[in-house]
C-alpha cells in the first residue's frame, strides 16, 4: 500500500493514474479479452500506448474539450480505453446501455448532445443511424467490429483501428495538444456522466467528478484490502455505475487486471477460466448458478449426490462460522476440511469461485438461503448498498460482520442520517456533482449542505449498527385499514423460491393484497421435463394447472411467514395470477437493471388487477410486446386467477389479549 | 444476356464478376424419370444465386449436379470455363466447393469445434502417425488451422457452444455449425441446401444475416436452394426457378416475381 500512497500525490484524473500504472506496473496485465478462443492480453504500458493513440485520433477527428462522447457496446477493453481516452482529451464519456432500444438512445444522446458516438458493432451502429435525424449535434460515429459495415456510407463513420492509426500518424503534431489538455484535468473535472435507469420518468444524467470516482475507489479498495494482483471479470453493463467503479475506478487506482468475456453467452465459461479474486454480481447471477448446480446434481450418480448433500449440510452448519472466524469444534473443522477436498473445492472451481477473496452482491435483496449457501462454501460474499448518485458506496459489510438481512455499516468517509419519515440520507466524497441540465432535480435530491436523499426507507439496527432497508420510500404505503404496505418485503420473500423469477404486489390503499407472478423458465421447465409435462411455450407452461398449484403452495408459505410480522401481516397475498409473459425492459415494464416499474405495470395490466379484486376466476387479456429489434406485436391470453391461503395475523391477537 | 467475362451491378450496388460455373443444357435421368430437363444457367463470381421451385421440381438434383455428386447424362458443366470431368467428393472439395445438407450431416458425438475442424482436413498435410504423436509439424499445423476455425466460430457467433457435443444442440444451431464446417474449407463456391428449412422467424433472420455477411466479408460465391420465397427474394442477386425439372424463369428477384410462368407454378393456374 505504501507504493500507492506515494503515488497519490497528483493522481487526480484517470489519465494520470494510467501514466502511473504504465510506469510502475509496466509489464503487469491490465486487460484481457478472450477472442478467437484465446485470452488476449495487454499490459499497462501497452494499454497506455493504445489509449494515447486513440486520444490523438479523437483530437484529429475534432473532439473538443467539453464534448460528450457516447460509448455503446458490450464490455470490451477497447471501449474501456475509449472512456479514458475521452477524458484525456477533455471530453466527457457517456456510456449507454447496449440493450436499450433506439428511442431510449435517442433521448439520452439528444439530452447530452453527444457529438461523437463510439459503438461496439453493427447492431449498435444501426440503432444510432436509425435515430441520427433526431440528433442535432451528432457528427461522427466510430465502430469497433468492422463486420457488416463495409457497405455503409463512411462520410461520418470511422473504424476504431483507423482512428488509432491516424492518431499514431499525427503523433508529433498533436501530442503537445494532448499533454496540454491532460494537464488541465483535476479533481473537479468531470470523470464520467452516467444515466440512471430511473424507475420513474426519463433517465437523468448523473455527473461524477474525478474526486467522486477516485476517492470512492481509493476508500473502497482500502476497505477490502484490494491489491494490484486482483483479477476481475467485467460483464455487467458498462453504463452502470458499479461497473465503472470496479472496472475503471478501482482497476486504475489499484492497477489490477480487467478481464472481458468472449461474448455474453460464454460468461460462465470465462468466469471459470479466469477465476476472479474479486467479483461482483447482482443476486440473479448467484441464484441462476445455484439453480443450475441443483439441477445438474439431480443428474449425478447416487454416490456423488449423497456426498454432495451430506457435506453441504455440514457446510451449512459450520461453514459460515469458519468464514467469520467464530469458534468451531476441532472435529467439525476436520470434517469441513475433508468436505473442502471432496465437494466444496471442486464445486467452487466449477462455478469459477476457486480464487475469490471478496465477492459482492447488490442492487436487489438476495435470498438468505442463497447467500448462506455461497458463504458456507467459504466464499466471502458480502452485501453493499449504494446508488449512482453516491458513486456506488453508501454502506458495506465489513469482513466477519456479514448477514443476509442487513446492508452493513457506513462506508469509509460516508455520513448517514435518517429523517423523520424513515428515509435514508447520506453525504460523502462520492456525492455526485449534479444532474446534467436539470437544476430542479439536483436541488430536490441534494440539499445545500450536500446531503442526498436516497428515496429508500430504512433504519439502523440497535446493537450492531448495521443498516436495514425496508423498501423504496415512495413504494411504502398504507392499506385501507391503515396498516403498512411494503411490497418489496413480500416480493423478495416470493422471489427467493427458485420457481419464481419476479413478483409484483399490489394493495396500496386497498383492503387486501394481490400479486403478479413470473415463473422462472429454467427451474420450472426443468421440473416439467422431470414430471413429463409437455408444453409448447412459456405461456402454456405458465398456465399449467400443476404449475399454478406449486406456485400456490409457495404463496401460502410466504403468507404464513408474513403473518408472523405484526407490522406487515396485512400484506399477505390473497389472490394472484401467473403472468403469460415475462416482465421485460424492452416493454418498459422493468428498468435496464431489472427493477420493476410498478406504475407502468399497474397501468398496463389494469384489466388483470381489476379481475384480481372483483372475484372473477379467469381474465382474458391482450398485451402489447416489443421485440428486440423494436417491432411491436401482441399476445392474447386467458389467465386463471388463483386464491391463496391466508393466515390470520396471529401476533395481533396475542397483542390484543 | 451477359457475356461470360462481363460483370454486372446488383440492385444493392455490388459489382458481380464473371462466370464461375456454367450449366449447359443439363439433362439428368434416373431410369425413366427425367429429374432435370435441358437446363442452362450460370453462377457468377461473388453473387448469391438462388434455385427455387415447388416440391419435386429438381432443385436438390440440380445442386448435386453442381457439386459433382450426380453426373448428368446430357450437357456440360463448365467450371472456370473448363469442362469438368466426373470427380470424387474430395476432388470437388479441393476445387474450392463446399456444401451444407438439407438433413444435417454432422458428427453428432463430436464437439462443435471438432466438427468444424473436419472442414480443414483438406489443408492438413501431416500423416496419421505424426498427428497422433502431435509433435513438431503436426502441432504447428493444427494451431494454424485452429486459428482459421476460431475466426469462423467468432464470425458465426457460436463461441458459447465451442465445446458442446453437437447432439445436444437445438436444430437452428446445428444448421449454423454445418455452415461453419463448410466455411472452414474456405470455399470459393458455397452450396446451401435449404439453409432455413424448419427454422422459426428469428432463426431465419439470423441465418440470412450470416449468409449475407459470408458473401460480403469473404467474397464467397453462394448458390442456395430455398423454399421460403420471402427469404430468397431478399437475399439473392439472381434466381433460377424450376418446375417439373424445367427452368421456367431466370433473373433478378424482381424479374422473377413478375414472370407469369413463375406465378402460375407457385399459385396454380385455373383451367377454365
């Protein structure tokens, strides 16, 4: 760490950190990407040269200081370089979600007035071309993968490698200009602008300064003792603040290596090959892996299956305690070691977690069983709570104080206060500068003293000092009888069942709650196969009576557990439907980070909700769907409405006696 | 009619070269059945040439004549201007012709990678013994060929199934693997026998994109048979239409679409 502190002087921008890394860790790997079946590698000194060539090329193309450069594509080293190169020439990089449809891109590109767009491939290029008439400031597009681009009109279109070649050719004329621009960068210059997906309304451009990014990266890296030797797999959307902090902020601060998968579909194989030491994933990745393991174990031989379940039961008993450094008996320890050789070790290798030191999950609540499963294997999986406006970190769980139901203590240098309504506010070096071109929103979110309202309701647990999140503050409501309505609480309990992918609870202002449920096609499909249940489509499987029966038993079990909480017993699910389609970001029902947009779902499926409340047994509906290429179609379905068992609120009675 | 060495410009602005393969008055009989009757057409360098027609029109027989698998009783096949003698399949492959099959013909138990590698067999010079030992030359040779194969795997976006046995793949992906194997031979002329048969709309769109990209990126001349008229019209530069073993139309998709004989063959004719 001493090395880093000496370097900390003057390290006030990404290009400055890059130069330090190129000097100090010249031959250490900075980026790897699997291409043509082989991991291609770039060292820090090679990276510095590539970025310099690109930056010179951008100046050559006419990028000015203060311009916005949009970056769209899957995680690739070239696109990460683009972000740093954009900053080096004094421009502001704006990464966009690659799976956004053209209209969504039109809004963001128009809002920031991007003059330049760097895209990964033809698919993204086509989207930008489709909307370019709406973009008044758009001038040039640079593409990475030349495939299929030959026939395009190249007056405004440039190949990435050509831009770099031109940059190298113009080195002598432009290097002075580049150095001059780089020297101007300091802690207050804009590092990146990220658009928040926004569960309501239009996306907002969050401006983060170098101070926000570098301070947050430094604090979090020190908190988890990250070193130059870490390896991470970068597969989460580049437009998401988390990826920016892990793959750029922390990577440049520590000088560790960023590995990019070959394609989206190969992520699991690549994960195993790289064996990251530091890993970040939303709960659904961990859930998906666990479901896969369980499905595959059912196909294993009897001996293996027995061994697996036997040692897993033992891990469940003592694994978590061993990881937390709590006292565990000698025999139990020995058995755990044996289990590690026979089961846990090979399993972790298969999953790609053989070398993991620190793993994080965030974004959504993770099921306690899933969380404990990974921890019991000896994987140091932790939770953190954060948001774009905070440059990720608000609270984190320190090693040894990890639990499924809290999100940890305030991160280094973060102050937290909770207002009278239970809403969480924070102030930190990572607190964002402003929403771009939106002073009203900035003012309503961040007050004069720098406190930011998170919009989440929560409280500090007595004794441990850990923060617990209840729900989005605006989603917490009241039922007709005045009791508390916290949909997320119930939805999360439902989603912890592998069969249930997504759940949406309704009941604000009503006398009882009803729910929409999405089945998980992998888990339920596998179950159907084993039970010889034939189905032709998602819709058919979702409506199968036996599936409905299974889901009903899950809902009833959740009701039972909800009834035990005196505050929330009113949130039990009285009736539900299993939806005929998956809620999808393309249809606007979810954000790109897969959070349900409650209001939109409520409006869109108004007819189903009415049927849930008026007592009908079936409901026919027509739903509009958007295909990946932006075309629209519709699906018709008749859904069966199911009544669930509801438990009396036991605790209320006890209290009344 | 164009001269054999003359080039033409397609509707989307690509320049197509001279004649690669010419069929001259081909007649093919199986015993008393006439499968192909006196058909002539040519395939030009860099174009996508489609052969269409209703069931039993003789399309697959025609493709087998092009590939050299059937030898017609009458007529000549000229390849690069020279008359082609009867050949064995490997000789055809060495001439730079590769094909895919209507009913997928892959090695089911082998991985995708190994299947695609078989497409490189013509480029492997080392013997069985040295390949088994995998030393020196044989190793270098495999590395070289693997690189070509990996580029094709990347091109067709099948990285995620590289190590998966073909038997475990769904139909649409198997079709893509077969295309990959054909491409691995780096053909000058690629023959596709119903590349989209049995596919859903999305798979068809994917396959169409790959066919166009192959043609564009590698400059491969492509001859394909297809049932789906929509796909054919969007994809191909020129179309031959067959019915009952006879050629009833030949030209650009637009010309063919407005040809009365073609309309009659596809939509039927009223006899009153």
